C-alpha cells in the first residue's frame, strides 16, 4: 500500500513538472512575438516605449470631444487650445533624449514648411526649456513647444489618445479641435502629409 502511495505521488509530481514546462514555453513564445515584451526584456533603460508607426484615422462623425489644454512654451509664451479654433494643427509629443524623436525631426521640419497654414506645436514631456531651445536650434525647429514635464497637463488633456510613455506620438487635429489622426512612433513624412491634406480639405 505504501509503495502504491509513493507511485501516485511520483506520477503527480511528473504531471505538475510537465504542466509547468508547457506553461513556461507558452509564455516564452508569447513574449517572442510581442515587441513591447521584447523591449522590456532588453533592459536598456531607455524609459520609453517606441511606437511602431501605427496610424489611426478617426472618422469625422466619430471623433472624441475636443481637448481643452494650455501650457507655457520654451520661450515663456502662454498658449492654449482656444487660440487654434478654425486652424488645423499638428501636435508632436517628444523629448530630446528620445532617438525616434531626433530621427523624425527633419521630416517634421520639412512638412511644416510644406503646410504654412498649419500650426505645428511640440509638447516636450521631459525636458527643461533650455534643453528644448538647444534642440530647436540643432534641428531648425521654428514652432513652439510646450514644456509639459512638470505638470503633464497637456498629456492629461489627451488621455485615451496619447500614452505618456509612447513617445513620439503625433496628432493631426482638425479645425474643430478634434483629433482626426494619430501616429504612434516615428512619423512617415508622406503619410503625415496625406493626413494633413485630409484635415485641410474637410
């Protein structure tokens, strides 16, 4: 009787071991296909989640209520959403140490020159005004950037559209102040141009 009891315990132990091995293998397989999991496992301390360039367009009749926001730019100028009524604008969430932000800066500059009636606005989520000014000079950026590092108020205003750690994120906002399109990660210049044209023609 004791021998049979031990046999059952051994068999039960083998089953638990096999189930555990299967579970670990399944989880490993999932993380292998999950880019965010891979970034976490890399442990490179970059402190942001790099978007994959996913573009989301929001149909005109199905857009979220216009966000109300305000902030102070790197030059000390106050700016708020009420000043942009009737104007298509592009809002880019960024910071200087973000590699994709640096990589896309020349394309943003080129696009801004192509659409002089569209207002570009940066939202710097981490840096001081001095760092932002240095970045502007380095890349030839002429539009204002709100310094949002301390308050996070602009990011908060776009809750549900912008994820704080998903930087860069670029929004195209229509003449009514509603988000018409969002790009997660580094922009593709031709795609952004198309999204701006669509908003302009509405």
